[in-house]
C-alpha cells in the first residue's frame, strides 16, 4: 500500500504533513520540465485532536482528487547511514535488517525497512553507501489510519529528509552541491544534496527558540568577566557551526566531492537578523535565506510564517518535480 521512495507518475501531488502546531497542506502540479506550480497551501492550527484538525483542514480545501503523501516525524523512524551490504539486490532488505537489529528499540521483525542508495561511490573506488530507514509497523499503520474515511488517495509515506531534498533539488546551487538548513522551534535539519541526490543529513538539537535570546543573558565562565563571557546565543551558534562544519567536511572527504560553497536557510517563523552573517563568518560559505517563490510558481504571496509552517508539506508535494529536475540536470 505504501511506496516509500518510489517514483510517482502523477503530474499533481498533494501532501498533508503534521506540524508541532497543527497540520500543513500543499498541492503541487508539474507540467513538463517547467517550474512546478503551487495550487494550494493551507495551515490548520491544532484543535482538540489530530483527526478533528484533519477534518477541519479538509473543509478549507477544495475536493482533493490527486494522490496524497504524508511524512513521519523524526521521532517515528530511524535513519542510518551505512555501507551497502555486498549482497544481491534481492537480498538487500534482509541484509540491512540483520545489520541494524541492535540499533532499534523494538524487535527488528516488527520494522518496515527501506533503503536509499547514494550514487557514484563505486566509480570512485569507494564502498557504496546507503541510507536505511526503519519504522515500526504500528507507526506506519497509525499514520495511514489518520486518513481512513477521508476519501483521500494516500499513496506515499516519506520522511522530512526527502521532503527537504525535493526542495534542494530545485535550487540552482544544487547543480554543484548545496547545504540546506531548516531551523524549527526546538531543532534543525541539515541536508546536503547534489544533482537531486541526498548525500548527507544531520539533525541538530538547536532551534530558533534557542537563538532568540541575543547576548542579553551572558553566561559567566571561569576567568571571564560578565561583559566578556560568551552569550547563550554565541554558544548555540557555535554548536550549530560545529555540526554544519563536520557535515561539510565529511561530505567533501568521504564522497570525494568539491567543497560546498552555499548554505541555504529555510524560511523561519521568527526572524533572526544576525544568523546568516554569523554562519557566513564562521563557516566561510555563502549563506542566504530561501523564499519558496524562487523555486515554485505561486499565485498568491506566501508570508514567512506560512512558508515556515508549510515548508515540509511543500517539499513532500514536490516529489515528482524533484525527479524531473534531477533528470534534466543529468542530460
């Protein structure tokens, strides 16, 4: 029933994606190789329960006839970067299942496992790498059950890393490799892509809420006066910089790729005026903020708040558009 990572042949796709504050909806149409069009984008704040929230969301949207996708959140699956087992493709799933069994907190027999191969490694004389995605079967069923009795054609259950990859694939910087950082309230997701392929992802345990206190409450440390002590903002920026730098270094050294020169910041609900400058100064890369109307055709202007809340929903609905973009870059 669920086709994780499989290619969709539809030219229109909708997504309904859970958010910490409600549900996000996006509908994307793709005509040929042109820019994808955002047909609809709606956010429904959380009501008494998720089912009620979904019913209210559907009342705001015109009748949804296109296929639908949704996303698991980061607590609902395990994503592991690993060497591809040296087995026949028909035996890959079983080999991965055996290798990751000790890294799950439930019996591996109860896991649904998918793999995503990272291309081009054998050509460079390196061991091929894959991402394995494992989710408990009850989690997947519960995610699907939310859509029961809605009349929606739920076809895919994806993960945020691939939704963010779909957006990265449409960026002009993706042609040479690009990093995208999506800072949400309590955490962030960094992805590195090249020509539409996901090479690296990293969850960062710092969100924009941790950066909103800007040098107001310095933390006194040994040998420093109150005025000289680093602020909480500085400490958290340094942690983000370290995580990003480690990822950039790994991408360059392990995959034999040119250094990443661009970091794109996803739309945020709360503006952090100095963030881009701080990251650019510490990382030595070009840092800029993204507006979704750069990569999709929108009939109405989307403010920063709706872009931030619907970022993953738009990315999930861009699934087929990302495939078209990747194919065009390889021609």
